[in-house]
C-alpha cells in the first residue's frame, strides 16, 4: 500500500529548509523578542528582518504587516475590527457566498452588533459577477470581503477589478489570500487592497503563524489586547520561530523553484483529471476549470457519498477531503457547492484533490486505480440511481 497525501489545501508538509531556519530560535536565540537585553534584541532583529523580507515579496510597507497566529485570527480581526471601528461610516458589510467559514462566522457575529450583512452570489463557475457586486454596494457599505482563491473549488476571483469597484463606491476591501501562494503573484500595491490575510502552513511553512496586511490609514479595533505588540494591533508574545519560518517559506515559494513546482503540480492535477474523465463515468467538475489554481480539482461522483469515498480511500493510504478542513467535523452540505448551484443528492458527492510540490505521477496512478475500485464498489450499494 502506498501513502499519498492529496490534501494540500488543508495544510502542507513543512519544508526542511524552513525548519532549519526555525530551529535556532527554539534552541539558541530563544529569548522573548520584547525583552531589551541582547538575546531579546537578537530575536527582535530576526523577526523584523523577516517582516521586511515578506513585505518586499508582497510589495507593501513592512509597518503594515501584523503577525498573527493564523489567517483565521487575521480574518476575525479585520472583519470585526474594521466594521466596529468604522461604524460611523456605515453598518453594511458584504461578503461572498463562498467565503471561508471564519469569514462567514465573523460576519455572523457582526449581525449581533446590529450590522446588516449580505452575501454576494457567485455563478455556477464560482466567480463573482462584478455588475452584481457593484449594484449591491450601498452608501453605508463599510467593508467588502471577497477571497482571492476559494479553498474548496480553487476558483480565482478578479481581485484588482473588485478593489476598483469597491473603492469607487467609497468602501474598504479585504481579501482572504490564504490559498494564493505560490499560485498568484500577490502585489498589494497593484491589487490596491486595504486588508489581506495569509497563513504560513498553506505554503510549506509552520502552523501557528499568519499575517494581516493592514492599511494603517483606516481605523481598526484590535481583537487581542494586552502587551501592545505588533504596533498595538495584536498583543501576545512574539512567535519568533514561526515568523522566521514564514518568511523563509515565502521566499522559497517565490524563488527559483517556483515555475518548476507549478508545472509539476499542474501536470499531476491534469493527469489525474484526464484519467478520471476517461476511466470513471458520471462525474462532474465543481467550479471553473479555467479560472482555477493548478493545485485544485473538485469532482463530484454521482451516486456515491463523498464521505464514503474519503473513508474508503483513507483505508488505502490516500488522503483527500470533501471540502474545507475547518468544516470536516460538520457534515452539513458545503455552502460553497450550494453557492454554485449544486443541490440535491449531488451536493454530498464531491471530493477535493489538492496537490503539492511533493506529489508524483506514480502517486496519481495509485490514487486513480484505487478510486476506480472504490467508486465501482460503492455505487453497487447506492440507493441513488444515476
């Protein structure tokens, strides 16, 4: 039996070179970066170097980068913090219908504060209709949050056009860019976004560290207060090893290996899709295939429960998912698939295959061979006629 990991949208394997950079700040330069002695200064300078390196890649001012424990924290801070701090501007918030659960839940909490929250619909391809978005923005719309890349179906939104529309209407724009690295060239000045969220473990960095890009000309209410770290926007002891690791992971993601890795990932994804389309009948692809990151393919298998496929493949050493890892404990139908118009029994029939730089064609062959067996056997017991 072969072990194959095709759940890279949930998390990625820590790159060994990233770990090497981090170890020193666990074992040698382990001091609290807020301490004023020489060991504390060493840690502080290391993380500020990391902040500058990240800012250079993202094309932004390093003073606008706030380190967090995750993108979930960053999204919570931005959605709730911007809305609450700018209530005099308005109490209307727009998010897309297919946002990550942490954005959806943050917006739901704002409803309890009296905010009017609306969901911008997407088409069957998962893409926002820009005319619909423009018409939904009101004079009292304080914040619009629309992700760059969807975590379940991998579709890519037109961030620059969205930002232009939002700003022309006088509102602020936040983009969850968690699934974007290394697939998109993130240029904050070119994108013209006000707020952006990232998480290191999505691009072969460590878990437990993320960042929020914050336009400091816009008021925002901190989510975590206390010691005043991160320019007062996010109090807590600095995670120096994580910050250093995230910077290294980002440099590697956009380094010399990038084009080769992207080609390898796309070739593997396309090969898997080609074999499935040829060898397994009655399937459907969820979301646009053209406007999509090369690591993702989300496929519906008619007549079979996605969870049954997942469990059967897991017993054969294969790791895939049915959607967001953050919703794995909740077996409700995917709001993303519902948002693109998948309904009835078929909304429970999908599998997300998400590739990474370590996957091989040999692994893909094993996965498809096992998948063919699983689908054929599971369909025999299905009460749903195809």
